[in-house]
C-alpha cells in the first residue's frame, strides 16, 4: 500500500510539473505540440533515470540511505516551494484571492491521497 500511495502522490505531482514545463515552451514558441513534447520527454527521462538509478544502486543502498535521500529531496522541494513558487504566485495574485486557498487545497489533496492508502 505504501507503493500505491507514493505512486498516487507522484502522479498528482506530475500534473503541475508538466504544466511548468509545457507552458513556458508554448509561450516561447506558440506551439502546443512543442510544449506537449517537451513535457512528455521530461516525464520519460524521469522514468529512465529512476530505472537506471535502481538498477545500479539497489544492491548498495539500504533502508537508511533511502530514508536519508527521501528526507533530503523533501527538504529541497519544500525549500523551492517556500523560496520560489509561493513568492512568484503572490506576485501574480497580489490581493491573495487564490494563492492561500490553493496552497491549502493542494495540501488537503495530498493528505487525502495518503489517508486513502493507509496500510
């Protein structure tokens, strides 16, 4: 069940990630197809990287290493959100009509996805 909840969390995460890749490409080129392709290949490279990493490191890394790496990556993601994404969102929504509500909505969706797949 832990694998399923992680897969759901990654799938939910990939939606805004795909938008973050495709929207700038679309605005830079005017081509939806190029935006789609860049987002698609961005996702494919993640799968390839994960498979290669697992193939080479599965015998070397133990549970403690995975725990440390997951904690490190989580800290990096939280730092990016706090230092980059939220200030940028507030620049586009100076009256805070959407940002705070959407942050809590996103947190709720992630919490709900974890609660749905409790072991």
